[in-house]
C-alpha cells in the first residue's frame, strides 16, 4: 500500500515538475479578450494595490484595473515566427482616367465603386453595370484619390 502511494506521489511530482518547466510567462487575460504575456526572464513581480494589479520587473511597469482583468495564470508564451502568408487574389480590375471621368472595369456587376479624397471624404460613388464597369466623375486638379471596390483599392492622381 505504501509502495503504491509513493508511486502515485512520485508520478504527480513528475507531472507537476514537467508542467512547471513548460511555463515561461505570467499571462494576464483581459475581459476584452486580449492576453498579455510577461516572460519570467524579465522577472515580473505581481502585487495588488487597492483595485489595481501592478506588474513590475525588468523593463516592465504596468498597472491594470482589476475590473479589466478576467484572470492571471502561468503559461507558455511562444515568440511569433513571422508574418503569415498573405492571400493574393487574381484580379483583372482596371482603372482608366480620362479628363474628369474615371472608369473601373472588371468588377462584379452591381457592386459599389467609391472615390475618396485624402481627407477620407466621399467624392463620387457609382454602381457597376451588368458588364462589370462603372464610370464616375472626379474633379481634375492634381489631386490624389482612392478608388475603392469590393475587392481592391487603387490610388490615382488626377492632373
């Protein structure tokens, strides 16, 4: 009986030791859904002052209001390995400028085409015809505009 108890205790000790070896950070889970990791290498120290959780350490000085925090635990933080691959869509959309007219071809019939100035103000809007084209009037004058469709956006300069 003692032998079985010792084996169980040894197994539990090994499991908890291996779990502790894996944890490398203090993880703060916020109610907004975000999680913030503070690596053990920065020696984070967590204290509570009134209604605030304070985390201090090497290059760390953070204060959270406890109403923002869902939970705090220890876990594994893995460094990001890079940018995920961007999806590139094969598009045949074209923009043709002529005088005060801008024509967009190759878009989905019925979709909206909007032209914005650099202040973000809508300058012109049209709906694509059945052949997938839309024509808009845009003032000339050396201004930069953004032409936005449901799939792509273009920058144009009207001279």
